[in-house]
C-alpha cells in the first residue's frame, strides 16, 4: 500500500479535484433558505415602480412653496395602493404617505411636521423644493441582475428575490453525505456499555456540520470490523454524493475499511497527511461517489471535516468563493515554532475593546479532549515549520461556529 | 391613541419583559442540531474509561526501557475493542494502537517509529518512561457537568453529548412565529402586477431569519385593509407564540391593524421609536401571544426584526447570554454626528491584514433600498446624539449573516 506523506494543500486539491456543482432544482421562496442559488436573477420589475414619497406629508408643486409660509388647497390623498388619480394644479396639495405614488404635477413633498392642516387648507411653514421623492427605479430596474449564481440564500437575499417578483428560485440540489461508523467496539449512544466499548459520537457532530452547510446527512449505522458488514452498509449509502467512513483506517493491518471498499471496485488511496490532529485519511472514488475516510477520534474527525469535507461540499453546492481573505486574529500569547505537520490548534477567541479578535490556544492540544474542544470557538492554522510567534502577532483562523 | 416616543432600549425592555423559556421537549441527537439545551447535562461515563494509548506503538514497562536499546518479547496486541487481557511481565511488550487500553503492568508507550519488530522481538531504540498514556478520565469523568441549559447545539455539542452517552437531549420547544402581511395593494411574488400593486417580500425574509434562529415561522397570508380580513387571518395564527404583522401600522387614520386587533381584545400599544430606519412599532399581548407590528418597508422591517424580534426569540429559547460583548469594528471612513434617533446604518465590512474588522456604511442609507441592503453584511449601531467619529474609531455592529 502506498503511504505517501501529503501536505494539507495537496490532499485538499486532490479531494476537491473535478468536483462540479450539482444539478439545479426549483424551490418556492419559503423553502429556499440556506440553499445556494444556481443561476443569476434579473429583476422582473422596477422598484419603486413610480416616483414615490419618502415621507408622510403633502405632495405639492415646488413653485408653490418657493416663498413661505404658503397656503394650499387640500384636494385629496395618495396612499400605498390608493393613488391620487388627478393632477396637482398650482395652489393645490395632496395628503401623501410614505411609499405612495407622487401624483402628476407635484414634484416636492412637504414633511407633515412642517405643515398644518385645517378646513381643507394646508399651511406650509417649511419646504425644500424637489425633496423627499424616491425616483422610479431608485432601488432597482427591470432586467438588472441583482443576485448571482453561487450565493447562499439568507433573509435579505430571499426578501430581495421576492421584491424582484420571483415566486421560486433555482437552487443547487443539496449534496447527500452518507455517514458510516465502523468498529466492533463502537455502540450507539445510550447503550449499556460493556468493558472496552466506546460510544459512537462522530456521526452526530458531522451530521450537524453537514446540515449547517445546507447539505443532507444520512446515517448508515455502525459497521462491524468485517468485510460483509462494511460492504452491506456502504452499499446502502450508494445514493449519496459522498460516503464518509469513520475509523477503521488506522495504519498497518487494521485497514479493514480500505480493503473492504477496494473489493467493491473503488479506487482508493490511503494517505498520511502532514497535519495535527487527524493524520490518516482515506480517499477514493466510485463513479460519482467520493469516499472520504476520517479518523475515529472525534476531535480529529471533526477537524478533518472542517478542512476537507466542507470545501468538497461547497464545490458541490457551487458556492461562490468569498471575496474576503480567510479570517485572522491576534495571538493572546506566544506560540512555539511548529514542527513538520500543519497544526490546527483548538482555541478560544474574544473581541477586545478595540474591535480586534484575540485568540488563545487551549492549554492542551491532545486530540482526545472532546470536552475541551466543545469550549473552543476556532482553530488556529499553523503551517509546517513556521517559526515561533509572539503575543500580538496575527494568525489565520477557521471559525468553528456551525 | 398614545403616541409616545420611545428609545430603542425602552422599547426592547418592554417587548421582552416577562418572556420566559418555553417548555422543554426530548429529541434524539440527530434531530437536535440548532436547538437550545433546556437542562444541564452530566457525563454518564468516564472518558477515556481506561488508561489509553495516545500513539500507535508498544506498551512496555518503564523499567525495561531505562537503558537503551532494549530487546523485549512481543506477547500480544491491544486494539480498540480488543483489549490485551493479561499482564505485561518484565521483559515483555504489547503491540498497541491509539485509543486502545494500556494493559496491566505497562506504564509507557514506545512510539512505533522508535522501535523495530521482527521474529517476536521488539527492539526499542528510543523511549520516554511514563509517556504517551492518556489517563482514565483525562477528557471527562462520570457526573461532570459539561453542557449547560441555554447552550445552542452545534456539531461539537452534539458530538460531546453522544460521547457522554446520551441518546437524546432535552431542548426548548421552538418558538412559533406567525407572519401576517397586510395591504390592499400587496400581492404574492410572481403575480401579474396591476398599477400601484407591490409584491409581498417581508414574510420571506423574516421566515428565513426566524428559521436561522432555530424557530418556526408560519405564514398566514396577506390581509386586506379591512377588519374582517385582518381578524380572520390573525385568528388562524393564534397557536403562535408571536404574531408579526407587516405594514398597516402607519400614522393617522391608516392604523387598521391596530384597530382590528384591539377589537379582538388585545392590549395594544403603538409607539414611535427613536430609531432609523423603522420608526413605528406596534406591540401588544393577548394571553401568551405577543403581537409585534413591523413597518411594511422591507429594510425597516428586517432591521426591526434584528433589533426586537431576535431578542424576543432568544428569551423564549432560553438562550444563554454570550459572555462576549457585542461585536465592534473600526470605521473605514468618518461619520457625522448622529441626530435624535438611534441609527442602524447598513454597512459592509472587511478583515484587514492585521486581523481587524473594518466597516464602511453604504453610500445611501435610504430605507427603500433593498438591493443595496442585500449587499451589506452588518449594521453599525449609532446611539442618539453621539458626536462625529473619525476613520479608525470603533463602533458597535450587528452582523447580518443569518
């Protein structure tokens, strides 16, 4: 078995190589939150569709309020959905509400606080000719492209899509990820534990991470350390875009997962990656399905999922690369020089009074410490062989909030 | 009608006053992502449950590797789930894998790279007595409280809960929010638009925001500007914890929503709030249901939802207050002094090479600009009457990513 030592960057390039966005599907607006847009969207109307009042007040002619105070005849009202249909003649004023169409003839809005109305007469005390009108198309114009493919749909994107008069959106199908835990000793949470048994926990964390990325996780259960069990369960996940195996990929004679899946005809690689935590990684393809074998250790598995799985999912979603560089933070304490492996240090951060993110590694970086990992909020990324850093210097981080 | 001018802080205190966390419900781990924990959780086991190897290698007695090189008899193997059941006698070594139980008698792990195995003999070249053992309970001990009520459950929390041997969790019921759009002129997205009609967009944005907070939105449709239509649709949302009305809460004669709901026996207030955008706010109670009336303008409605609705939802969820102060950022340009209203300025931010978040207000703060709002990523919060600020000074922000 080839046991290459790969850099994280090399491994990442290999696992994401050739991945393209999945098919698109149409979804109604109210089911599209969190999904990724599959095409560009051009406005289907002009907004506002007419010159609209920006204030509650009175629509008047600028010439009529050139000298103040001015007394104008109140001739009607214009409200949203209830337009004043006639022309505002010289000497006239129309009561108007925010967002309502400015009637023909009027070109100025007098704010209601600047006027007084009684017995059909409006006394204008203050006015700025031409002010407080939102011209037609100030927000956007029909045909204008306002949302592009690759955009994640949140509250503002969906509100905008609705404003553009779209009842549904074309989004990427959600990538499906099948999760296969392995190990004779692994039992589901809530089990009465025999000696040496350990509780399966990784699938629950991965499923939450996958869901937070807008993808779909399906759990295949826990395979025993034998080919039949591994193959049977792996086959039940063949509909998934990605099959994740957990554990069983240790060095030497215990690479049962690798052997079993090779028997299925998968082209598999098994890599030692120059990273901490999470050194071993299994990777392969069968047709359209990618197979990623993560370590059984929960901390290592979740760190590897952030580093390798999340970029795979984002390529399948066609998520646009962020224009932003990856976030950085300032060290709250000195760091030693790093060894030959890229180190993903579990860390907690805080915002200082000066608006800076300060980050502090957890005191122990032992990959067996799940409880401590739950208290972290980011990973500090330290490339291989980087020199020591002092408090106040900056480091790249990966935020951990799902 | 009382038309008090309230500060944002006063209004927020009133709308959240008396809100307590909703009932708890038990959910299996794989359905609990994004939910909020309703009780503290103590570990149901000790992790690791035995002294475990931290490396792949050989379990030996420290005395046997005090002088090196040492030649030891290989007497067996200890793997996860396959413990070596006998004692490691002097002169013996046991092949061991990461996470496996350290057999009785052994107190040191020799890393495999530091030893050579052939013909049942292990030649140890390097060893550090006592090293590479994770003592029983190093991660956590049975009975230790590791997760507390009010914690949002993400990938790491769920992985930890599983590791603690919980098959299910007690979480807060999801707050239900009913969304009622109003207005004779308002039509659903995708409609053929008549003159003066406008497309309903706010419910889609609010629903996405509510879902992102781990709550449940139900859309009641679009009420006409008459009491019967408003009352009929509002009644269809009585099962909700919060009823949101959108629009229809303008000043003066057009406060149809307020009148209609008062007729239902609701105690309603109608406030002008010293804030931009989103001045008018309708608020009331009927029994357990809170009613919040947002402006019809999409930008104002969504800003008000961030400022008032999100804190209401978090109280109903029992979400623990963050220890962190609200985020801040550094101004990328000068800001003028603020007027009498708290200003929520739409802004875009970027991370500088020094790890600082720099923020720049959108060129126009007109609340009718939905397309521009979609490009923002945060709100700059400017309290009333604050003086001008210079580039580089810090401001409080509300991030907008759902």
